[in-house]
C-alpha cells in the first residue's frame, strides 16, 4: 500500500523543479510542463515524487498526466511533426497528406523514425482552417500543404 | 425476510433548514433548500433514471440519463446537478426525454458485453435495470468497431481491451464491463478519502485506473469496499458474489471488529453468508466500511475453528473431545472442588470485549452469584481502564462524551496516541472528510502516522513526542493556555469548581511545565507546543480523540485526566463538535465495562461496596454478594504463581498473547488446576487450558454491542451456531451445572434484567432497539431517546473537577544496554491478536509483524530493510524482520502484535498504570541487533504450542 519514491536522479531533478514551482496556485500543470521541458517527457518515476510533494495521490497525478496528450511518457524524436486531422483539414484532403507523410517517413502516427529524427502525431485543429490542410513542425505552423511542401518538410526534418 | 433494499436518493441530503416546494410530474413535494431535483423526486416516490449518481457521493452529471424538463427553462438539465427552486415544475418523462435516454443507453450498450445471464451482477446491475427502465429494444450502432469488450476484433488483438484485475483477495476489477461513470473514483475520494483511483486518459480512452495504471493490490487502495459498493455494474464485484451468486435475504447486524461499531447488512443465501454490506442507516458508520468488517469474516468458517468441547487432565496431554454435558459437568465439579480445597476466592473469570453485553453480563453474574466472589476482570484492563478512571474522576462518567456525527461540526481536532486510519478506519474516513472541508488537526504521536499527512490532509501541528512523555506534553499545552489567558473563564465558572481550577492553573503555570522545559525532555519543538495550544484554544469547536497511546502507560490515568482538564479549560465539553472521545479498541469494550466486568464494579459502574446497589442484585439473585473488590487479571496471575488462585474461566480473550510479560502469564496459567477457555479457536491461552468450550461468532447469535460512542447496537443471528450453542447458552449451561437456577430463553430476557437493575439502561429493550435502530446510553426516563452528547447542561458528577497532573517519568528508562524505546500498535488489515484476521485473506497485506526502525538507528547497527533482528528488553527477547522507515523518530522503534510468532509481549514489561494496572505496552527500553532467526524461546514456545494443540483421534468404533 505504500511505495518509496524513486531515489534516482530523476527524483532529485524532479524535486528541484517542484521546489521552484510549488508556491504557484494550481502548481501541478506548470510542474509537469517544466518536467517535460527538462526530460523531454514526463518520466513515470517523477510521478510519485510530485504526488508526495503536493500531498495528492499517485493516482491523481497519473490521471492528469494521461489526460493531456502533450505530456509524453517517452522522449520524442528531435523534431515533432503534427498533422491536422480535424474536420476542415479532412475536407481538404488531410487523409492523403497524412498517408504521404507516413509513407515518406516510414512510420505511423505516434511513432518515431528509427534514426530518432522525427516523431509523427495527429492533431485535432491548429486553428488554421482557412489554410487547410495544415501541419506543425516543432511549434511552427505550415498551411496549404501539397506534395511539394510535404517533401520539403520531410527533408528538413530528416536533415 | 427478503433482501433489504435501501432507497438510493441519487445525491446526498441537504442540511438546510429552509424548505422549498416544487412540483414533480404533477405531485407537490417539499424538501430542504439545496436538494437536487433527482433527490426531491425520489422523496416524492418518482425514480429518475440514472447511472452516475448515487447518494454516497456528490452529483457529477456525466451519464446524461437523468435529464428532465423544467417549465420555463430551456433544454434538458441533469436532475442530479440542478437544485430545486420554489414553484419549479419538473417533468421527468416526456417524449423528448425518452428519446434522449434511449439514445444514450444505446451508446452505453454498444460498448458493453451482452453476457447478462452469466454475469455476476445479474439481478443487481443498475445498467441492466436502467436499460429496462428506458425501454431499450435495439442498439442501432451494433457491436462492431472500436470497443473495450472483446479481447480480439476479427482475430486481431484489441489493445483497448484490458484483462480482469484479480489481485485484491476480495473483489475483482473487470474493465470490459466498465461504463466509466466515475462512481468508484468518487467513492474512494469522497467517502474513503484515500484517492487511490482515477480516470486515466480521455474520451473513448478513459479508463478507471488504480494508482498509476497499477493493479489494485499495488495501488494506494486500502480495500475498504466503497468502490465496490458504488459500482453500478459487475466491473467491481465481490469475489464471494462471483463464487456464490446473488443473496436472497439480508439481516442488519453490527460488526465485531473495532469500537466504531459499524452496522452491516449480512446478505445471505440460505444460511450461507454472501457478503457484508455497510448499512446506510447505521448511525456510527453512515454506510461506510473498512477491509475488516466488509470482507474479513472468513474466520467464522475457517478449518481451525473448534466445534466440539474438549477436556484433558494435564496440559501436556492431547485434547479429548467430549459432549457438552461432560465438559460442563467436569468444569463445574472442578471449580467446586477447587473452591472447597483452596477457598471461595481461588477461582475467577474474565469477560470478553468481543462478546455481547448479554454474554458479558452473564459471565460476571456467574462469578458473583455462582463463584460468590468478585474475581472478574476484562480485557479493558489492558486497554481503556484508565479512561474509565480518568473520565469518571473528572466528568463523572466512564465513557466518551460525543457521538461520531459530532466530528462533522468540529473545527480543531486533537488526536493523541491514536492511529485512526489503521485502528478505526471508518471514523478516520469521516474525520478526513471533515479535515478536507477545512477543520484543523493537531497530532501527538511518536510516529508520523497516515493521519499526520496523506493525500489532501495535513496536520497543522505534529508533536512527535518521546514515548512516555504524554503527561508532560499535555500539561504543557495547558500551561500555554493558562499563562497566555486562552482559557474559557465563563465556562469554567459556570460548570467547574473555580477554586479547583485556580489550584490547577497555578500548578500548570509552573515553569517546569512550560513548553521550553517539556520540549527538551519530550524531544518536541516548544514553538510547536505553543502553536498547538493556541490553535486548540482559539480555533473554534475543539475535540480530542485519543487511543491506547494515552492509556497504556504507567501514567495512563493521569494523561486521561490531563486531557479532561484541557477540554474543560477551553470550554470544549457539552455540545456537538467538541468533547473527549476515547477511540475504543474492541467492538464491545465499552459494553463489557458497562456490564460490571471490573472486580470493583457492578453493572453501570457502581462500586461493590455500595449497600444499595448490592441490595438490588442480592434481592434478584438471592445470594449475599461480596462487598470487597476482587482480583484484577495481573493479581489473579500473581496469586496463581503464589498458589492461592487455581481456576479461571476465560471467555473470548487470549491473555497469553495480549497481556504483557508473556512469561509471567504463562507461569500463572501453568500454576492453575482448571483453566477453561471459551473461544472460537485453540488460541495461545488454550495451550495452558484444561477445558475448551467452543464459542460462536457474532453471526451466530443475538445480542447487543456498545460502541465507543455508547451506542447500543443490535447483533442479530444470521446462521445457526456451528458449535451448537451461542456463547450465552454455554455460560448459562455452566451456571446450571454449578447449581444455579438460570432460565433465559433469549438474550432479550438478559437485557431486560440489565435494564431492570441498571439506571443508565432503564429504557433499553429489544423492542425499543427495534423501533429506534440504536440508542446511546444513558437511556432512561430522563433521556428516553438516549444521549448522543453528554454533559450538556452540566457535568454528570455535578461540577467538573480539575485535578493536578504531575509528570512522573516511567521507571522504564533507556540506558546504555537498552538505548531505544519500543512502542506498539496495530495495522489496518489485522485486528488485535489476529485470531480472526490471520485466518482471512487479510494476511496478504500483513503476513508478519515487522520492527519499524529509523534509517539512522538501522545504519548504526548495520541493519538493512528485511533483515532478521533481535529485539531485547529487560524482560526478554524475540526476533522479527526490520522495516526501515522515517515514520518513527530516531531512538524509537515500533512493532505490531498481530502474530503470535513474534511474541511482542515477551518484550513488554510488567510496569502498569498507577490507578488501574493498565500495562505499559507503549514504552519499553530495548536494544536491537542483527540476528539469524527465531530465538530459543520462540522455538520452545512453538513446540509447546504444537504439542498442546494435539487432539486425540477417536478410536474407530466400527
């Protein structure tokens, strides 16, 4: 019924982040953001440390982390490519766009290329409907995708 | 009989006093303001379809089945989350609502198995019921496509499907049947307060997750059963229901574990117990339960249970099974022979806090009327006897002042030497609920127990005092209150003796009682003591809850008095939300004390020297009663060693394991000529017994238990005694064998005799309990409905009495040979000496006693977690495995006493409370060192126990 918090390096780096942000009102999300920033993902071992520090249960932290798709359980590739699959983009051929990306990269959604360069993910609306179909590479949005642009993006990401 | 179906109102009751009238489907209904429409319509007898709502948790509004239409309002609001308003006109069934509900239900069923006929919840499934209610006839979406139901879709692995989690010994989690209503998650949070469950993921990926996607057994789950009860489907099901099937009738009864006294429905199929379900009308537990009461009843049918009487000449002989008649005649003859040979006072008996009031009453009656002496004592001797003394002296009654509901109105809770999350879990859940609503918490305990800090609760002040310094620290709290002028002068002047107060105040104000001085000797930060005192005095309604960490000391009675002083000085007695509340260990320890189990008191705490009282019983029983107090348990054992005490009748208590200084107890028992053990199992004491009388469980008899809040609860027979006789019948037959003319046909007649002779029980009868559910004593003409809160208009003894509490350090001290202090306690899953819980699947949580030791002390001794360690005191030594934790302070070690192999009481000393002889279990100076395994004593003991438990096999008759 009890679990010792992981006494690893992850735990100590997590503890430092918690210490810094604990005073905020509603500190859990900022802490998780900072942890993802630090580690590139939210390590499972950091959850009991957060729970203990905020005096909430491990289950609660787990519930929050899994609710948000943007918190990763594993590190992503060097680049993250998100392809919009929401309604407006679908009507402008985003299925084909996604297929093209998958084919060029040789991976499916939620996967990372073997060389660790790109992680491919679906996203549901980037707010760029007027320029559909659209995608986002490392936080930068790209509209009006066509084969040429797709190839350009892939080339850039793999470089 | 039938199954008791409790009405589920869907949302909790509102406590508002303002009433609101509305119309539901044409019927007018008046309810308190703040009530949900769902609850209001249920009050009017109209059940609105629902899945995610149940009245044990707050409204959530996620299932979309309980929608209603309200005149003058747009849309279809959910009735669980919408409060009533005056003049509201609600429609629960319209064409539009019916369509919506059927559509919603189609979605649910499209992702749910259709195996109703073979499902464990068949007949007790809300999803099934609601499908019927909304008139579901087909599911247009079909069952193909994405789902959580099938392991494989068209031969392809379905990653959304999750296997059953059967890791908990008592219930299963089958995710394929889950409708994600969150009722389990909310029950775990709101009712139990453990927060072990969550919903992971989102949308169609939402799943119930114990801990961090763990098995139930690996999560924070404490197996209280609240989630199982909340679950509307078969997702969370008792394994016993899966195995046996649905129950067909139920009987309301009272749990036989701790002093909270939870009411349960024993749900039966024939005479087979299917499950225990907490009863919502139970006024102690309000529908909640813990792992022991809810699930750990398997001991009642355990193979170790002895069902036939047995006798033997010598304790080295094997047992011989005999008839009831032979066993009882033999016992009666032996007792008479011993009395003839060694004198009237050479025999005695011990009543049980596990048995009913009626049974306890009979045992003390047998001793007083039949043995013609006062040699009766009870296990309260070793737990709460100082409570009886201390509260009797200061307030005038030997019991807690409040009901459990009182905690809901408390602002500051002070917990002293109690570990409610383990020892009194259902009360702890109610307390935690109040703490989450903002009440403040002060904890005095050498260990950092879970109540000090766990999810969503944290004590404002934790004083991790050195074991044995309770009196000093509590007096020091009073010092701050007096010297800083924080006492309630008006209360004291009105209710207490002002001169006594002034005398006491001048004593506590002495510099040696200041936090600065006391802090040093108790290893507590003086500022924490000051902070705690200020908070308690000025924080609003202050309530003190305490346990055996207060009483089981050489100054146990003094601490109880100090606690009473503190409550009086701050004006915290006599209304809801305040008071002094001993958390009683055993189910009926209050009752056994009430029933005259002490050698100096007749029922109702009336001293045996009182002529008027003796007169009542002498007239009724037709004998002359002894006016001198008899022997206490330790005196009986001393006298046995000295050769003047030779016979003992022990009902339902295992003194060899539970009483201090095991070797001395063993020597005392070995010196007796006739030890009669009346118990379910061949317990440790039975190793030294000459007669064994098989006992019956709480499921097998009628009677009453009195819990820690003085509540007299009915115990009802749900099955015939497997041993043939209920315990009260055994005692009665023994009395008859000794020539007494007893003729009780039913326990209710015994209660009638108790009521007739004991003023505080005057109005109690089985008929009355049937009508009232339960009552809290005193229940008489002055308080016909019982007394939830005591001392309302003044103390029972007249003026509340302040008594000086001089701190005298115990003689048990640390030194170079024994540098550590051992303190003892219990754990959630096990109960007391473990006779019952060790014979259930609860052992999965606590298979052995461990020695908790601080990392610092462990390192000094080169000990690692899990190592065998030797624990030595001035009394003896034992071995057990170490558990390294910073829950204990450096210099303090801790263990539980649930397993006889550990023999923790070989270590404890025979120091005891100055007033009541309550043993000092909580302080023993010890040394800890590495060890290879069990000690010689443990090996010898086990060998002796094994020898002693042999039962002679009968010669084949054919």
